[in-house]
C-alpha cells in the first residue's frame, strides 16, 4: 500500500472517530444533580402534568370524502367545506405536483379542513387550542401523534384540535404561509359552529380564548397565522383578502423553524401575543434553537399583561414530541444517532404536558 493510501485510510478512520465522538461525550461529562436540586425545590399545588378532572370526549371533523384518510371519510361528526389555497401555493415541479395531487385526490383549489378533537364533557365554554404538525413523510400521517396532549388538555378543561396538514408535507417548499393560513380557516369553521344550534360545539367554545401550538414547520406556521390574523390582505398578493380577526392570545412553538417564509422579504412580526418556545438539546433536525429568533422579535405594544418564555430541554430530540415521528430525526441516516442518550419518549412528552398546560393556564 502506498504512503498516500495509508494517509487516506488513517484520515477516514480519524474522521469516523471524530464523528462518533461528536455524537456522544458532552452528554456523558455532565453530572446529574437533579436529586440534590429537587430535594429543596418544591411547588405547592397539583402538577400540570397530572390528568385533570374532566371526562374527555372525542370526534373527527373533515371533508367526509377523503381518499387516503379513512377517519376523515367514514368517521366525521361534522362535515367541512374545502378551501382554495391556490394563491399561496405557486411554482414547483409540475410532474411532482401532479403526482402529489393525484395521490391525495384533490388539488390546491380543494384543500380539506380536517382535524381530530378532544374536548371536555361539560357545558363550557372552554378555551380552544389548535395544534399543527410540521413537515414529515406525507404518507406517514402526523396529526395522530399529539393524542397524548389532546387527551391531557381536554382533561384540564381545554378543547384541542389536532389539525391535518399532511397534504402539505413532503417535497413542497416555501409553503409555511399556507400552513398558517389553513389554521385561520379552521378557526373560521369553529366560529360558525359555536353559534350553530345542533352542532356538538354549540355554545361550548370560548372564542375569546384561543391558543395555537405548532411543531417544527408548524411552529413557524403559528406565528404566520397570528400575523395574517391581523391583516386585511395577503402581504404577497393584495388581491387576496384576509379579514379574520380572531382573539388569538397564545402561541406555543415546539422546536420551530423560522424564516422559511418571509412576508414581503421580512421576518414575520410577532406582536401582542403570549409566546412560549421549547426545544430539545439533542434535536438532530432543527439543530439550533431557531425559535429564539422569534422569541426576540416578540413585541408588546398595547400595555396589557403579556408573557414570553423559553425552555431548552436537555436530552430531548425533535421527533418524540410526536408519537408518530419517534426518535429518528434524520430519516434513513438515523442509525448514526446516539439514541441511547435521549430521554425516553414518555419522559419527553411528560415535559411537554407539564409546561404547555402550565403556560396555557397562565395565559388563557
């Protein structure tokens, strides 16, 4: 073997060792002193991570004719009308787009308003919380992955809807504006149901107390929704009317991206809304806490009492906040990750339940 070949082999071996080292040691060098800290740290009262006192009910709403989602075809309690998102979804490879819409059985002119809902068994009215997933394989549906949170929040007196936006997942790019706009279209449906006799939610929803939760791209979508909510026109095409005006009081971003959509080439403004961002230290997808950029942009100008907060979670990853996504943050290359260093999925989701419920209790 030539000396050059030996150097190449040694270099590759050293590079592999460095890669493996970069995945592991820092977590092992930090001593766990939680027992000491918790020994003299206590909070009076029940934990927001414990189940609440309400009995929980469940239903689906949706198109009633969904080609790929049986629950939104056969099991809907409330049928919804599709919405036209053509103004927001422009460009892209024509062949790929044709294949995408053929799979779904609809196109940009007929985007479905689908969600699964957990709600308290009682007269209400209750605060309304919408949660939306981020980007993932569009055929591995993401909206069921927040059932743990829906069940939990409903037991604490919240109505939570997990919104289906899987038809926007996959190889679409620059679509976070339509993700946010879809949330407002869901709220428009809820506004109608509250005043509709015979509807399961007639009189049960407090539309003055609304929160949006978003994960990954969904974490940017909620800030876009809050901004669009205050506009009369779509900032990138003034021919498209908005005029929503809902009372969105709280945004909660889980490992969000930021800046994938730039209204008029600027970062989305965030004003006069409570904001909470949480991010895992071992997130292998959104590898920096991008939500802190949004946190820094939050402005309070109305003189009312608002709150913003941030939580960085040691050993949490990107996907375990959603039970469908799991601990494999980087697709087929997930075998490279040192997954034994991660929190267990149930532990990570328990943290989400504690802090999300607490922030909603504080702000709604």
